């Protein structure tokens, strides 16, 4: 990702389901189209974050290492 995200959430060191719960809470006040970078090193995040996006309608842009990029619906 080249541009700066609207919000960066540091969930490093947190285990499932805390990274997704933190993501959900912090995304609520953002406007549609906002870009969020979630930093998470829990292996379950590779499954949980895309699943969360599919369930909520947010767009899962991708992952680079421990950085998950999400666009708010």
C-alpha cells in the first residue's frame, strides 16, 4: 500500500478473537471508503480478518506480512 491509511490499529501480540474485535470497534466511526491497516501477528488473523470482511461487507484489500488492509463498506 502506497498511501497512508486513514486508521492504523496495532493488535500485535493479541490472540483470536481480539484483533478482529479491536478492528470492528475502531472501524465503527469511520466513513465508508476509509482505509484501515490492522497490524496482527496471530496466525488465526489470516482466516479471521477476511472472514470478518466477508460477513460485514467491508473490502479485504490484502495482507503484507502482518499488515492487513481493509476498506470500510
